[in-house]
């Protein structure tokens, strides 16, 4: 993860804003989320709460957003892109759906070791080996949904990518 962290007052403000929707978010992760999510992410989550989305759905979207943000920072050194460019979507898929047999002979196949260590160190990566396709599909669907709520469209349905999550 990048060592460039938002200024303390920005993180404190985000934490306070997350408190306004704390009834549906895990309190023990508030500070972590405040540091990881952007102001626009928090605004999007607040919008979801105000629209009356089910608590479990909001928790799942928040968890997916936090994972995607952590992955993007670890993999690219930058916050998650909005809208999602096709290359970043393909990178996400390549990092998460890879062939364990091929990795035995090609250690660079799949998620790079530095990204894996970073995510594991933050508690975001718990599995060893490739992710379940349904998990990857759900996270991409969450990214697509959050993009739409921001009034954006990414390459989620791009024929070139073969992805159909939009």
C-alpha cells in the first residue's frame, strides 16, 4: 500500500462521515475504511444508505469497495479508477483468476508477490491460490454498480474484455 496517507484531518472527517452511516457498517473497521476510501466513496455509501438499501447489501458493497481500493493501491500505486478502464479490469481478473499449475513453472503468473504480500498484510487477502470465480464476479459487479451510482460507465461489458458485469 502506498505510504502516502491522507492528512489526519481528512481521515478524521471521513471517519466522522462514516459514523453517520455506522448503523450498517462494521464499527471496528471505521478507521481503516476512513483511511482507505475516498471522499467520493463515502458520499456514494451515504447515498446508498439514504436510498434505503438493505444493510447486508451495503456491508457487501463496502467490503468489496475496500478490497478493490486496497488491491488498486497495491497493484498500481493509485486509488481505484472511476470509471474503470478495461486494462485495469483485465489486470484485476489476471491477478485473481490464474492457473496454479502454470504458477509452479512461472512464478510471475497471477497476482504478483508484492501485491499478495501487501493485501495479506492488511488482512484483505485470506485465500492462497486463485480466487473463486464467483468472488471475482461479485467484486466486479460491485465495482460496476458503484460506477453506475456515480453516473459513470466503465468497460464492464466490453466485448474485447469478455467481461459481462454491467
